């Protein structure tokens, strides 16, 4: 799995922190890692972007982004409003493929959800994943409402001939309610893909040394971690 594309079922659900956790676990396993942000929005020229945050939390990764746009909008819209050239799926695929020749693992983080548009032609992260032939990790919310959007995302991946690598819960609350606990069993069922981890709420606020130590415990062995989905399911059962 030299390239792993990471998408979400929406925005602000823990996609960047999940990317950092996957990177940290891979680094701990002795792998070299590159992180590519396909399009960064809502960040000024001198501000830290998502790729920078991944590097801060995870450690020595090669971090980069293809473009950044100042307004916090979908990349295609942000590029148009700024009068800037948009990012195209083939550019994402070409940069990721080059990084894959130099690293054991390349993580490509999208913006928002799977079908957020990059350009006027309707290019998306899904198109970049298709060009790469890469599996796609879906970061999902924990609570009520997550099942519908997770299933829609997984179905769209399969409709496009893409492989859902699995689902990671981007922010697991300290006191999960009934719906959240039930979703531990229901998420892998609706996605028809394994649950590969759950990050505790607030994980991104941990000091980097603590984050790097803990990250493998939040992810399954498929992601270089030690997290046990079955034990987690039993513990969180209603």
C-alpha cells in the first residue's frame, strides 16, 4: 500500500489528525512517510496548513501541498474566487506517484468529503484515487447521522471501482451516547469495510511526543497499529 488516500464524510471530522496518526504509526513501524495535501483552503501564505500540522504531530514526514487558497471554501470555488489556477486530479496523482518512488508510504489528504470539487470540470479526490489505483480510507464521525453519509461515501467509492480501505472514527467522545456506541458495530456493516480505528476526542491537542506514542494504539494492525476492533466493540457495546 504505497499510496493511501484519506477522505472524510464531511469537514471538521478529524481527517487531518487521523492522517497524522496513520503517519505516526507508520513511522514507529520504521517506514518512511510522505504526506500530500491535495488542496489547502482557508489558510494564508504564511500560516500553517494541514500538512504542516501532520508533520508537527507525527514527526519526520515529507510534507507538501499542491496549492493553497485563502478562503475556507471548496477548492474549486476558492480557486475561482481568488483568481488562481485550480488543482486538477492528474496533478495530485502525478505528485503522489513521484513521492511513492521515494517513500514507503504516501498519504494523500483530501479537502472535505470525497466529491468536493477541485476544478471547473468537476474533478475530485475520487478521480485522483482512480488515477493512482489507490485504496481510500474513510474518516467518519462517531455519532448520530454518520451511518448515512458513511454508506453513501463507500457506495460511491465502489461505483467508481475504488477500494474502501476501511473506516476510522475521527473523534471518539469520552462519554459516548447510545447511538455512538451502536455505531461501532453499524459503521463497518454499512460501509462493507472494516473499522480500522478510533481516535479519542482531543487527540490533536496532545503534545507531539504523547501523540506519537499513543497513535498506534488508536489504529488497527492494517495501519501499523495495535488497536483491536473486536475488543473495542465489546467494551463499547450498549
